[in-house]
C-alpha cells in the first residue's frame, strides 16, 4: 500500500505543476471551505488558515477556524519529546501508516498523511513563507488531520474539509506562465521538505491533539479561547501591525489605522495590518440588512444607532448594538465583508461611515505573519509553536 501512496503522490505532483489554484478536498470544482487561513462557514472559501470554518463556533460562538469534530483522540504510539525541545525523533515509519482516501472520477486512491500534506500546505501558505514557518504549517495541518481521524488509520478526504491542490485543477495551468509554473513547483518542493523534516510531529495538550487554529495576521495580540481550549491564550504578536511611522502600534491605537472600500469597491491599506473601509450611509444601511433579523435603519440616524458594547482582551468586537438589536462582532464582520472582527466605526464625517480594521482572520492561535517574522529573527519552528500555543507538547507519532 505504501507503493500505491508513492505512485499517487507522483501523479498528483505532476498535475500540481500546472496550477496555482486550490480545489476543495472533496475534489469538487466549485466548493471550498472558508477561512484564515484558511474564514467563514463550511461551504464558503477562505485561505487564511481555517480562518473561518465551523470550528471557531466552538471556540467563541462564532464561525472561524478549523472544525472541532474529532474529539476521539489517539493517545498511543507517542514516542515524543517535550514541546520545549528543538528537534524531534523521526520515528520508525508510523508517520506514513495513516492514510487519506481520495475519490477521483470513480477511482479510489490512498495517500499517506505525509504525502498528502504538501498539497494542503500550498493552499494555506503564501510564497513569502520561509522554511521554519512552513514547518509550523506542516505540524498544524498534520495535527488537525490526526485530530479528525481520532483512533482511525484512514479517513475520507471530504471529512477533512480542506482546500487541496490536486489533479482536477490541472486544466487551469494553461493560463500560467513558465515562471509561474516554476514558482509553484518550487513552493511545492518547499512544502514537501517542511513536511518531511517534521514527519509525524503533532501538537498535544494533556495527551490529546489540540485544535490548531491559525490565521493570516492578528490585530497585535492573538485571542484567548474558551475553557475547553486552554492552550489558546492571548499573546502579543508585535510583528502583525505596524504604524505609518514604522513603529508597532499600541493596544490603545487599535482600530486607528487600516484598508478602504468605497461602495462595493476597492480597498486601500493605510499601514501594515491596518485597513479602512468607507461606506456611504445608504450602502451601510443596505449591508446591515445582511444580518439576521436586521433592523431597518434610517440613513440619517445611523450615527446614533450603532454602539460597540464589548471587546475581548485583544481588541476584537464581541458585541455590537445596532438599533434595538445586539450582534456579535463576527456577524457584522461578515455583513460588511471586513477582514477581521477587530474594528472601530467612525460616523463623524458627514455622509460617510469609516470602518477601521486591524488584522486578517479570526485571531486565534498562530499568526502566519507573526510566525514568518519570528522565523526571520531566528526562532525555530518548535519555539514558534510553543509561543502561540501554550503548554503543549510536540510529539512524534
């Protein structure tokens, strides 16, 4: 069966060379799951890293993150090492014993988790990510897959609900330049190396696979999860938000700089990690209608109809009152199509509402931007993971 996995991997890598596009794990051309990283609801698309799937609903009552199913945890076969270590034993081949079942054109194929990972990772990462950051992503993806598998040795690809770069997208490669194909091949090889170097390494908390949420960029701090996720603690991610003067913005400055949309239109980034989105009064009122049981707003009175009620310790909006009703920050984020729920709303300019947003994605767990910056400063992948996920153990299975 190992030979089958190798042959299948070769076939897939050959097809990967022809495309920069991701297909849904189920092999369907149209459906994806959204994110960051990656993030929305199952069936929508998002690439900020499990940025917005059903998972975060279990973390904070909202939609973003990895799916939290797979509570059955495999606590055996862990010849591991403490999470504070800087290297891992490569194991005895058990990393290749778990398999993904792929269905393509009525043909069933088996790939080991290790052979499957590069096609997932290339959809979750950008070309700027270096090797240590890619190693983090390999461990994150592997941990998620193992969590979903529980004690099983095999899992259907569609159960993972992951974006995957595979053979159904080969036809799109005709539009790529030679340079783009070369860059894709390079990225895939880097992802393969990162997965191979960390083969079998997963994150556990109290002998259970963690829910390894991640996002593209935090608002300067990551967010704290609920009691069921004690490893998701708020930590400073100073690399994520930089002011116009080049200095890191403080917590008090959150929401003061960001990306601008006018009408349905284009966005403008005003500082790294910060954007402004501008709406006319009538457009804002129209967007609010996307909310469940949305109130009818008089554009002339909008400024007195909006109040942010509660934020979490990282500055993300938890509750916002619009008219007589109260919504979550995520509700408004999706209604207004904002990059995150860390936002402020300015109604002082006549005829315009300006929403200032910090970060991109749900803000839980690892920040991909922060991880890359830390790697450039010399942090190892294990140190980075232990920074963003608290009191975990990195184990080789």
